[in-house]
């Protein structure tokens, strides 16, 4: 089941719980006006509140927000790890004629490892290997090629998460900014 389907089901459970609470409150007002016992309507209110609380807990346990888009927690941690390694691999190539550091080489290998183990398509793995080759083997790496490959890898990853095309574009841009921006 995709993240958007699970999120939709949780929102439906929350909505049903809220409706049950509102119905129970209306029943409570009617029962109070007619001087009837309040216990049955109070139990309806508690059941609705229980449903809403369960939905909120499930939402917090299963999902994380990445640039205001709900992703499953494992997807969130995968993409943050991927972008952190991309950023580390590009860190020493910010200035011209600077050799690639051993940490950057290791990070580029981690990117390839993550792409392979996240079961990305063969095309993404090929791009990751090409970026790794540029950063580990070439004396003056083509940083623009590496950045382009990283952007395509991120886009491919987000396409497989089961979100809309607009959200794919939004998350790709956000993750790419995270991977290529540096604090000064």
C-alpha cells in the first residue's frame, strides 16, 4: 500500500472519529434537554475521541513530513541519508582545482550503495556509478555531471514513492537544494 493510500485511510478514520464526537455532542445536548440519561451519549463521544486519537497516533508513528509532503518514515530516512551523502560527496568540489577528499569519495560510494539497496532502477544505479567514477577516479571531476546525475537519481527515487507528479517535482527540487547548498 502506498504512503498516500495509507495517509488517506488514516484521515478517513480521523474524520469518522470527529463525526462520531460531533454526533455524540449533539446527542448529549438533546438528552440533556429531554432530561434523559447522559451515559450512552458520553460513551459515543468517548468512542469517537478514541478513533480520532488512534488516527493521530498512527499518523505520527507511520509518517514524517518532508517539505510538507507525507512520506513513510523509512522513505523519509532513506531520502535524508541519500541527500546527506550527496552533499558530503560534493563538499570538496565547491572550488575549482581542489582534490576530492577521502570523505567525499566514501560518501559517493555510499550514494551508489544506497541507490543499489533501495532497489532503484538500473538507470539510476548507472548514474550513481558514473557520479562515483567522476568523484573517485577522475583527477578533475565534472561536477555538473555529478549534480545532474544526483538530480535524476532523486527524481527517480521520488517517482517510486507513490506520490503525485507535482509532489515529485517539489520534493526533487527540495532534496536537490539540500544536497547542493552550503552554509557560508
